[in-house]
C-alpha cells in the first residue's frame, strides 16, 4: 500500500519516520542524527562584525566565505561553508534610516574562498541581503555569481530599520549552500527606534532558527527527499543544538529569524518541555520590514507565532513573570504541511531564569505608524499560482527562466497580488524581493494581527490565497528600476524552480553585467 504524506499526517505516522520508509518516502526515513541530550549546550550569539573602515557616509565590511570544521554536536566535527568560516555568519548591525537624516550606507565585500564541492565543481556564491531594497546588481541575482577566488562589493542603502538577513542565492543550489552554513543576520537600526524604551544592548538578542541532520561522524546530511523538502531532526539556534540560555527576570527582545531550508515553525512559550502550558505570553513588536504599528500579545494555548521560512518576527519575552529558578521552553507546536519525523524538533530551546536585574525598558504602544497602502490608488491586480505539477514546482505553470519577465510594474505603481496555493500537502512561504508589502487577507479573512505590519514573506498555506498590496518605490520614496526575483522560500522549491522575476519600469541596470565579481588578484583594500 502506498499512502500520501498527507494521509500519513492524518494517520499520525508522520512522527515515526523509520516506519514510513517502506511506504515510499525514501528521504523521510533517513537515519536519525546522533541523539544528543537537549538543553545542555550554552546559548550564544554570532559575533558582531566590525567595519574595516568608516567614512562620512559609509561603513565598509569584509567577509570571507570559506569551509571550516566546527563542533556542533559534542565531540564531533562538522564541515560547514560559512561567512568568515562560521555558521550562521557574523551579525552586521548597521545604523540606517533616511539618507537625508542619520542614514548610513554600507559596503560589504564578500570574498569567495570556498574552492570545490565534493563533486569537484567550483562552489559559486551569490549573496542576497533579504529585506534590503538594493539595486539589481547588488541584490544577489541568482546567476550573478561570485566564483571561487573572486570577490564582489555589495552596496546596501539601509534605508529603514528592520531585522534582515544575508544568505546565499545561487541558482539551483541555494538550498545546499544555505544548509551548509551560508546565512547571517543583518540588523538595521535608526534613531526613531533607538529612542524607544524597548530592551536594548545585551537584551536585544538574535535567535536564528535552523534544522539539520547529521551523520554519526558529524557530517551534515543533505537529503531533500527527491527535491521536495529538507527537514533536519536537530534544531539549531544560532548554530547551537537546542541551547539553554541563562536570563534575568526582566524583558528581552528576541529577533527571530527562520533560516531553515524548508521547516516552518509555530512558536509558543511553555513551562514544560513536551507540552504547552497555559497563559504564557509572547509580545510581537516587529515583522519582516520593521516595527509593527502596535505590539501584539499572544497567549498560549490558542495564540502562537507562525514563522515561515525566511520570516522575521521580533518578540518581547518578559521573564519577570517567572520566579528565579524557573525554566521556560520555546516550543514549536508544528505547522500543517510540514512533516516532522522526530518530535524532538517540537522544542527549540530553554531559558533558565537565574538572576534578578532591574528593568527600565517598556513596550510603547503605538510602536511606529504603519501607513496603509490601501489609501493609494491601485494600478492593477495580478495573480500568481504556486503549484506542484508533473513533479515540478511552478508559478503560473512555469519554472524559473532568467530570460523571462513575468510582470512589469512601473515606478510608483501600487499593485495587489494574489498569491495562490491551490493544492494540499505543501505550504509556500512566498518572498518578493525589493519591496515591502502589506497583507490584506488570507482566504478573505483578516490577516493575523502580527501579520499586519510590513512584510516581504507570506505564508501561503494549503488551499489558501493571500492577498497583499505593495508599491514599486521604496518606503523612503527612492526609485529603483530593474529585475527582481520572487520565489517560494522553501529553498528546495526555489531551486527546482519555483521562482520568477518582475521588472520595475524600463531600463534598470542589468543585474549580471553591471557590477560583476572580480578576481581576488585585482582586489584593492576597501
Ligand atoms: Cu531570502 Cu530571494 O531570498
Ligand atoms: Cu529577498
Ligand atoms: Cu514552496
């Protein structure tokens, strides 16, 4: 008997990966990773990268992409391909904002020292700063390669405050490259936000969530289940498996980024590792494109935080509600359309409330006005269907072709896009480059309150239509023309080849030929 994966979920078999093997899911049944105890390793955050130089307007950074051997599982060595040889890469914290005010731009030089992959092919890199309104030649276009022994200087305008991330975007191989380590957080702050009384400094903490699967010798196993999904059975936070973090009994801001290849999360706090307790609160203050209009409080068990691949949500956790000595777990109660073959992925990390500390932070309401785009005249509506057919991932029946443009909005146009997932069994976290957007509805219903801010990724669930609105001009009013990608951010779907592109206006700079990578032999100091 063959059963579909959807039936497997209904039958509750999804939690027993090994049993599924004879039933026709080769990838799902991959052996489990070494069963290390959870919540033993100390939480840490990636280092903050210092600029190599700064001048009046610009901060200059340098990152070398290279292989290295690191200890992820205790006592084992894992080869990663990482920015500066670490995974996730270093954090970039940049002061941004309007150019006319305090905004600063940055130049990040990426140097490719990756060499060859195990098949003897050169490992090209493409770096995309997800969430930044960059010019086409700096946006990480999928075939704008930085080959090994080459470098490229990417220019970023940092025009607004938000939690962003940089990651690899090579055509056909993004899932492998990101899985091997190529992702990092990039935080833009501006004066408005820094002046708010929110938790800051060491109380403003990145949480980069990923999953991996490891062989008994520590190697990362890349298994995308015949180009369908890649699910690991080890949860990593900032590269550490199921960490435990010691916290004070006060408020913290956590910048949550889902940098997994395929896994979507549904997050909630709990006082128990294996089930939800009632009345635990997460307060969401920001989405992909920056602060929400007002904070959104989510209380267990009914309200949880869905974080699809590539989404960012900043949350406040107030540990003052827990006595010293408490343990609080960040749980993942799972997502329809995701398959977990190991229930250990249902808990992400543990917070140990270990000390008292004063807290002068507060959560203002309103946070920052979000001007509704629906007040502007709407130029047109488009519909994009994200479908599986003939074992291919398609958008409006077609797969990625860099020579084809599927939409040509003009500068300043306001458009409504319907993102449609007509099928079952798959969730598509759809990402649009360049623009910040606002969700209007999901299947005709109001978006969840925490989805009502600026967004660049939309979770489109089974049989769902997400309606969103955007304007083809940056939030600060800058005109950017040219070709930009849109794709499913399940990186396996993206690679095979659920991606398309739109072109804003006419005559924008060509993403491939305008600022090509240069050989390292020609590199001058920044
Ligand atoms: Cu986060 Cu086109 O990518
Ligand atoms: Cu992007
Ligand atoms: Cu998808």
